[in-house]
């Protein structure tokens, strides 16, 4: 399962059972951490998810600022509630790439883009991680 942690929402994406294709799933409105975590755990159980890939918003120079630290804190807090396999994926420019795709390829207006951008960014993050794992497996 891929997560794009925004300030107000959490974009969620899942892969197919063969771990080849990531698809947007839903958008969780942020409220209280325990409610968000419980919702994620329910999704994970229902979908038999074995790991989370969380987008890490690194700065362009590769350093980690407050947003990246917030993502790491979110992961630590999840792990305090339940053991979960978590990986981070560099998400630099993922939202802008998704926005460009939604505008140029799908011609979505601003209101519709706002409804799908975070979960689509989560799919972008998850797809990048799936591709990397698959590419590394072919080199072994």
C-alpha cells in the first residue's frame, strides 16, 4: 500500500496481487491520528497488505526538512500501535508530475484534480517502489 501524506489528507494506493501495477484507492481526510491509523489498519487487513510505502518529501538537494520529518514521525507512530513493514520512497516532484498528467493528459479541471491528486500521487509513489523492486530482482 502506498501513502502520500499531505497536510490535510492522506492519499492511499494499492497494488495488484502480482505487485506490478499500483492504483489509486482512496483519500483519507486528516483528523485525529488514532482514527487515521485505525482506518489504515482496516484497509491493510481487508486488502491483505504486507507493507507500506510512504512518500518522503525530500528537498531538491536531498536533505530532509520538516515535511519529511513529519512523515517519519507518522511512520514511527504507526509502528508504536502495531508492527508494520514500512519503506520510504523519495517523492520529489511526484505531485507536480501527477498534476501535469491530470492537466495535460486527462484535461481535468482544478476542482476534479483536487479530488484525485493525492491518491494518484500515492499510486505514483507506490509504482516507483514496485518498479525498483522488480528491476532489482531481474539483476540478481
